[in-house]
């Protein structure tokens, strides 16, 4: 993509960065290395995958902005600060030049390009088949996750599948928008490949179970419910819920419940706590009243909202505790994700055991059991996911869009702009339209 041209050298540096994750080798970063020589053997391939996950840590991918922007756009968060770009998301009227929207798009495509380079180079070097499959699976799982974010928020997007290793390549290969169905087809192909080649069990890298959660989520998006049930079943019973909801948010991902998490540190901060908290932060985003009202009386999950129910006090999401350096780990998938997916799928075909899996999540929250079946599945799942995953990621916006509830939710927000033809999509950044000769103003999403 043309919008990654300006910092493609940073991309190559990132590919060579190493992390402390136990499954990959720490290697010394190499500067000014020719892009064609980035991956030559097992050690450099492992280093490239480390670099890919280093990019995955960016605030627009797994850090705070990945929650702030969708949360503001939905009914989850309100804008309590002063950033005009955030205010646009809260009002559901994102401008074509919104800096946050542009950065979200750019960071996703730069990281996709990093995954593409790994996939391409693995076909050129001579390493054992098992290692090649393992590295390829990691790159394709990450690419699938990124494209899922993009297609949910923008609709059909350019489908870049080749790694650009120079600015000239980027200039020479402009890509038009693909249809949403084409993007979903590619996501599914990547996930099939990832599932076939994945190995290892670290919660800080894609593993078989986290690939299964993502694949089941995409299959539900495509209304492939029986396939999604088959995909998620092996995950059920492989984990257990943390005994307390509060135990999930201590700064380090809970190994009992985490299926996939991103490890942040004093050097790689997530920005979550800094934007959520007043003490030591800037309190730029806060829980919206609709979120606060969604909790049933006695729900223990409200412990992670400071000043919940306190009159004339500012409610603050407290799932992330370190506003100084942003070192709190962030979950991508927890076991409760798998349980609520399974409960929904069973309820859609009126399997009476659906309530069992729903109520495992509710019981941990201190709530009475609830029955779920095909007559109330969308209402119950939307509610339970809202209060379980608030403030963590894209879940609320993605859930209400998938269940067909977004129009009602967004049109009910006070002081927001609701334009039905936009289909609750974000605008393609103006920068992309200006730089990519294969996309014109006529390709912009409707209503912008």
C-alpha cells in the first residue's frame, strides 16, 4: 500500500527485532540489511516473527486505540477528554483526514506487509518443513486477524498478499478495494493454513486454540454456524475461568484463562491506563452511561470500574493499572470468549446445554443463572459480551454489527450523527485515496 511508503525502513527494522518470548530466539538486531536478505535461515525467520509481534504491540493494533476508537463509535465509551479526533468517533462522524483513522489503517497495512514478507521469504529459503510451517502459520494468523479488523471497520479493502521490500515496489503495485466477501475468503484460507501448521502453546503468540477462536468468530460472521461449532469445540474444556474477574486484571495476563494475550512492558506501553485513568493519566475516554446501566445489580465485574455508582464521581475503567508506562498485558482472547461463542452456537439450535456455558461466565460474575435459546440468543449474547469484555478491545462494536443491532444502538446515542447508508463503516482515509492510484473518491464508503 502506498501509505506505508514513508516508513518502510522502520518495517524492516521491526522484522529484525527480537522479543523475550520463550519460543523464539533472541537475535541481535541488524541495521541497514538488504530487504531481500532479511530471512535466510531458521534464526532470522524466528527473529522476523518476533519483529512481527513487536509490530502487533502497536497501540492501533492491540494497544489502547484498538479499544478507544471502536468503543467510542459504539455505545461503550464516551469522550471525556479534549482530542477532537476522538470526539469524531464518539459522534459517529469521522472525517476523511482523521489522524487516528489514518494511523489505524496505516499500522494495520504495515503489519500485514511484515507478515507478507515472512510468507514470501519462507518459500525461497531452505529450512525444514516443520519450522517453515510454524513460521508461516504465525504470519498467516496475524494477517488474518488484521484483515478481520479491517473488513469489519471499512468493508471491502485492498487485499495485499505480497511483501513489498522497497518504496519502488509500493509505488508500482497500487491495489484496488476488494469486496468484503473476497477479504473474508482470504481470511478463511489463512486460518486454514494457520491451523494446519501452528505449533507451540505460549499465550503470547497465536496457538492452535487462539486460531480456533478467531476462525470460529469469522465463521459466525459468515453465518457458518455449524462449522463454527465444530471449530470451537476442541477449545471448550481446555481452560478454566479465573476464580475471580479481578484476578484477570493484575497487569500480567492470567495463565489460567488467557488464550491469546499481548505482552506489554515498561518499554512497550499499551496506552490503555493512561487514557482511562485520572490519577497519572489524562482520562480521555470513560465508560458511557449505557455501559454503566447494562450491569445487573450485584455484578462483580463492576469492581473494575472506579467510582461505579458513586454520585458526582468520575467513573473510570480500571482494568489497566499502569498509566505511567502502560505495562499491563492486553487480552485478545480469553476463555470466556470461547464459552460465549459456544453458548451462542448451541442456543441457535436450541441445545439445552447452551445455558450451562453462558452461566459459567455469569456465575463468576456473581449473577443468577439465565436461560438462553434461539428466541433470545442475540439479546442475551450482546448483553453478556458487553459487560464481560468492556474496555478491552473491539468486541462491543463488532458484536452489535454482527448481530444486526448497530443501527439501533448508534442511532440512539445522544449527540451523534447517524447516516444509515454508511452501514456503520469508517471512511477510507483520504491519504490512501490520494496516494493509491487504484482507489478514487468514487471508491469511498457511502455517506462520506
